[in-house]
C-alpha cells in the first residue's frame, strides 16, 4: 500500500524547530509537498539551518502565527490537504519569564491557525500537537489518560491545557455540523533526539556540558518523565493524520503518545546513560532555587494502541543511544548530517511493527 502522504500537500507550523524539522524531513521523504511556516530558528546551531531543511521542501515561510494576514494568505495560497500545528512557545521555564508571549502564541496563535485552515477549501485534516503537560498533574505514579482533568501549575502547561480546550470548543462550534475538517490533538512529552539545542532542556544541556568538558548540572535529579525518541510521537502524528484524512471525524479526538509506562527514567538516570554512551562526563546537582517543575509525569497510551494501533518502537535506552550518537556524529564532523538523519528515519520506519506505510526507501 502506498503511504497516504505521497503527493499530499502538507502545511507544518514550527518547521524550523526541533520536532518540526524532523517531521518536515520525514514527510518530504514520504513524497509529501510540504509548506513550512515558522519564526526563524532561535538556536545556534539549529537543525533547520545545519541540514538546509528550507531548501528541501516545496515552500518555507518565515512568519509568526500571530500575523493573521500572512498566515491566512500563506495557507490560502498553498491549499494544504492537512495541517500539522507544532509552532509554540514550548518551554516551562520561559513561560515564567514571558507569560503573555506564552499565552498569545500557544492559545491565540493556535486559534489563528485553526481559523485559517478551516477557511481553506482544500483542508480536510488538522493535527494540533500540544503536550503531556496539559494534564492537571497531581504527582501520581499512574499514567494520565486522555479523559483526565486538564490544567497546569505553570504558565506553559496551563496555556497548553487552554489549547486543548480551545480545540474541543472549535470542533464543537465549527466542525461537527459541516464535517469539512477533522481536528484531533496529540499529547506527547519529553521528546529527545538529535538536533535539539533549546535552552533549559535536559539533553541539550547534557550534550553542551560534555562537549565543553564541564559538569552536567541537574536541577531535578529525581524527576520522572516519559522520555521518548523524537520519531516515536511523530509516527503517532503521521498515523493520526492518516486516519483523519481517510476516515475523518471518527478519529477527531485527543491521543497520548509516549513510551511504555514501565520504562520511566528519572533525570539522573538519563544523564548517567548519556555519560556512559559518550564515555565521559560528570554529573552534579544544581543547588540553586529554580521555578517549580513537576516531579512525576507519565502517560497512558492504551487509547492510541486500541484505536489507532500505535505502539512505541524504541526502549528508553535505545532512544538515548540514538540521540547521543546523532550529536557525536554532528560534533565529530565525520559524516553528512542530513544523510545521517534520513538514515535514522529510515531505520526507525523499517523497525515499526504496526505499519509499513511510513518506511522510506
């Protein structure tokens, strides 16, 4: 069976970011005609620039999702079959410093993209990528399911809970009767992989410290998160998008994508494995006072397995290894990183057991 994305027109917001860059490359390799819309990459280095992603796709637009005129004209001109919305202010610690920007981007920006897509005659499906942090976290060991209460201690988490509520309201208000566009949300958390240089994220912080021969400073050594390799949730997004395109509103719901619950690792264990694979590195606990961050967060992915047929492919240790190997190759400058990245996508696609539609040749 030919994959559903071959020849499809796909609009991706946030294509200059970490996850957006990987998704853009994967879809391009699947034969999709991709239009990316995003702010300039805000890290140096950046995966977008290092791999020349903008030159590999149909169209790349540098723009803000808060710029309604540019956003509307871009979507209207491109006429996408499906929209993957990833553009966001994605950092918890930044949200403490810039709460207005966080809410404008994650809530009003999402509304702008929804309206523009719904006004586009050709658009049949919309996948809104939020986060596992949209749940009201009560620090329990059990993984959160899609029907758990939404909320958020910090401004980032609560803004993403608002984006979830907004999506449900938009679906009820504008999409149920018309049946024109099927809208689903995807909740995944703590994605790791090569090409992420965002500030205040564990993996980039560890990699930078190791490469600079500095100690890795750990803020929350015992914090547990649903760590997963970047291609895991992206495969879920692709599968969800396929279902929306082929069967519509039946799959217009929220879905969790995460690792197996029994594979949760704490921050220290992740850092220790990075040092082990890198064969160097020292870990120290950061004694400074930092803004609140949850200690325990895990996801239940039974719904994705039962309804979509999706299951995680890599173990946590495999995810960490794939990530470290990417960075080692990048800094050693011994190979073409575009080819290396495509090979990681190819290897993952061939290993998926629940579908062969996303394997690239």
